C-alpha cells in the first residue's frame, strides 16, 4: 500500500513539474526531484524511466552530481518566465497584479542567475 501511495504522489509531483515547464510561476525542478525521490521508494522501474527521460533526466543528474545548470537552460528559463509574466500583465491590466508579477519575476530571475553554471 505504501508503494502505491509513493507512486501516486510521484506521478502528481511529475505532473506539476510538467505544468511548471510551461507556467512561469510554477517551478519545474523541485517537482521533478520530488517525483524522483518518491519513485525511488515506490517503483525502481519508474525511477529508472524518469532518470533516463530525455526531458527530465538531466535535471536529476545535474542535481545529483552538483554539476550546475547549463547556461542555455538559464537563458531559456528567464525568457519563458518573462514572456509568461508579460503576457499575464497584458491580460490582467491591474496595477497591483503587475507590481506583484514584476517582483516575482525579479526574484526568480535573480535566483536563476545565482545558480551554479555548468
């Protein structure tokens, strides 16, 4: 029963990670790492699949080895972040939401820039 719940929780975390790849304010990496940890306890087969995944395998391997984040990933993350934030600001057209999104964007940009580069 425990393995079943670990697999379900890992699948949910991975789903949030996939959504986070397209939604600027939802992080991808923490959810992918969480799903890898949950799969490790629930299903070695799913853990292996995730670690070999074309899209998410590098997230896990870079984290495990301490290698850092490739500069191209940092660059594309910042571009997608600001593209999504500017689109959201355009849609909402509310000054306090715009200020909030600018603050979030600035904080996330600083965080991404401070990550160790590969």
